[in-house]
C-alpha cells in the first residue's frame, strides 16, 4: 500500500523544520507562516493533497505526539476499503503506561462532556470489537477523501484545539456517513504535550464545548436540558481556581464570537431564524449571570463572616 507522509509545521519555534529536512528528505513538508491551530494545520495538509493531480482515497490525521504500532495504518484504512459508507475510522490509543486512552468517544448528556471509552483502564481485550460509533478522536483518524468537501473538513473556529474532531464526526454522520472504531489499529499517544497548562487547556476545552453545542443542539435541547445543567455547573464551580476561571473566560469568548458561531449553525440548519439568534445571545448572558450570582453570594457570605468575627 503506497503511503506518503506529509508534515504540516504550524510555525514552530524550534528546530523541527531543520530536523525533518535533514533526517527525512522524502517527507513532504508544509510550513505555515503562523500557528493555525489543530484544525487549520490539518486542513492545510488535507487541501494540499486533495489538490494533487491524483489525490489519495484516504488521508490519516496524526497528532505530533503519537507513536504507531506495526500495521496501524493498514488497519485504519481497512474499514474504508470494505464498506463504502464509512467516512472516518478511529483507533485504540494507549497512554505511555499501556493503559487505554481511547476506544471510541461518547458525549455525556446534556453538557457534552467528552468521555473517552476505556479511559485509563488496563487493556484486557474488553474493547476489541470493530464497531460503528458516534465519535472517534482526531489524534489518529483515517478519513475517506470522497467524504471531504468545504463543508466536511475541520471547523477552524475550534482554535487552537478541542471538539473539532467531534464536530466533524457529527457532520459526517448527519450527511449519511458511518464512523467506525477499529481496535486492531493501535498506537501510543503522549497526550496534551502542546498545551501543558491546565487552566489554558480547560479554557479552550470549554470554549470548544460551547461552540459545539451551539452549532448542533436543537433549541429545545439547549433550553430544556443543556441550559439548566450548565447553569448549575457554573454556579457550583464559580469559585474553583481552574474550572471557574476557565468557564468565565469561555463564556466571555463565546459571547464575543457568537455571531460567527451562529452563522456556522445557520449553514447547517436552514430553518434557523433571527429570533433564534436573539434567544441564544440571551442564553449565553444568562450563563454569565449564573456565575456572577454565585460570586456575589460568596462575597456576601465572606463579608458577613468578617463582620460577625470582627
């Protein structure tokens, strides 16, 4: 099976380009002038190979901190070859200690919290069945190029990372394609080497989560299920040094870019009306107020305590 390796350098500040050029002269190297985030970097590579005179039938996206086991690539593309309705294939991914990091993905209802199936479990073969699933992670994913078009590449609004892979899986399934998990495709992954700071990771994660639900949840699901659960979470964690600060930043950033998010939603849902936009703007402001109420109550409780103990 012919394989071409394409490396997209997202404006790295170290000697990555020099090392690749010297050690791997046969690798096709694409150098971005600025960091476009995960989605933007991957889209650069996808669009480059699709513009070739003879584009490939499949592309495999890999994080820079993955280490493939033998035959991983062959197993990743196998479901694409055996079922023409499969558009994306995910792998079984391990942590460096050998425990499972990913054997498919589910979203916890209603807040769309990512749950990696098998997370930190010892691998005893409990997830060794090839099966159709809702989501797989973009850390290692094979994509059928015939399923990719301007509407079905990664959404670069999920910047720098998080939820762009789930968003793509959601859109592919909505278009009638299948997503498959193949446990015979195995690899290791040194997770979160690009974003080591916990507060930064949580902030980007929550911003991506909000973009995802605002793009894809029905209005009834947003208002009847997501909103009360999110408000309760925002109030409960308002004072937490990481989660509370991350949520405050994510809510503010989402409001700042809400019009652009709603344009993306309208492209997926032609029935979306201007009145619906106004409701969602109010929706995000209510989330901010829920956090503010919790902070206000805490400030008054502290003031009362200080007054009574002075």
